[in-house]
C-alpha cells in the first residue's frame, strides 16, 4: 500500500467541505493518508484548523491569499498570528505574489507577503508560496527575510531554470496534476531537475484533476495517486519508492510526526 501525503489541498472549499468524511475515506483507500489543508483567508484558515483537529493525519497551513492582500490590515495580521499559534498548524501560507490576475496591487501583495514571512520566521514555521508571473519579486522578498525555516513553491509552473534557482536557495518544490496535462512540457522539464528529497506532491483540490481523470470534478486527494504515478515515471522510480521518498520529504518539510 502506498503512503502519500497531499501537501496542498483545500478541504474547506465547496463542494469538498460538504462531504469531508467521504473525501477522507476515499483518500485513505487510495493510499493518500495525510493532508495539509491550506487556508486562503482568516476565516478559511480558522476552518482549516478546526477541520485538521478532527482527523488524524490532517494538518493546516494558515494565510491570506495574495489575491486578497488589499484587505489585509494590522488587525487581520494579528488575527492571523493567533490562528497560526493553534495546534495542528504546520505552515504559513499560501502567501506570495500573483501578477497574473493582480486582484490586489503588486505593492499591496508585497507588503502582505513580507508580513506572512515575518510571521513564519517568528513562529519557526515553514512557508507555502503561491507564485504566478512574479518569480523575480518573489525570490527578492524571500531573500530579504532571514531565518526562514523552510520554503516550498507550490503548484510549480516555472521552467527548469527557475527550479534550479529555487533549489539553489535550499527551497522545496511541489507539483500538482498540472504536470500530467498534455501541454505542460515546461513543468515536466522542471520535474526532472528536482531531487526527490526536495519534491512534494499535491492536488490543490478542488481544482485541476490530473490526467487521465481530468474531467472528474471536483478534484480530491484520492486522485493524487495519478499525479504521483506520473511523477514517479518521470523520475524513473517505481510508485512505491517515489511515494516513500516524497512522503519522507513532506514529513521533514512540515515536521510531521512519524506516524502521520
Ligand atoms: Ni492552493
């Protein structure tokens, strides 16, 4: 039996939130027996923590998505710190920069991203990064904060060149089902340069079901086995070895107890 961890999912999002026991049950049956459910607002982060408290093997990451940076004031950052101190919180994020949509102005995004990093450094928690069309600024801001515990670029969509730069800094990279998509040549080239002790697997569900079940909606953690098998083949490993190695990476990254 495989033992995989979905290192980035949104189990508080509809429609997954309507049937978490079913989602978790199917996931365990498929061999995905750990989950990091990621908050994208203060309220959502609180829900993520509450959910994680109910399930063995489930943990929470807390943060405000860069899309909503414009809404973040000092009071909200204080609330975020309170949530981040809760049990079962294993990371801060997702945080970062998204210049694809620019739902918040870049300056606002940078301010809130830096605040998340300060919080993570202060609490000695790793950071989950969302970076879209903002690679240089993301790297520059990360460089400006010393004492960051560990950093992962989630849903990595960059080229192999960027993966090299990320790895050089000692950061980690996680891949979603997007790598299985027909046109994801660039992402697959990036996979090849990431060693398994820096590589993690995620669904980012309810979005982006992997091939060959891409039409199945919503995406859910059970479907991550397809992504893991695909990545294993790209890395030239059998699925069992790939699962063991990347699960070890995830447990190290998030400081999960061995039985997670
Ligand atoms: Ni996400």
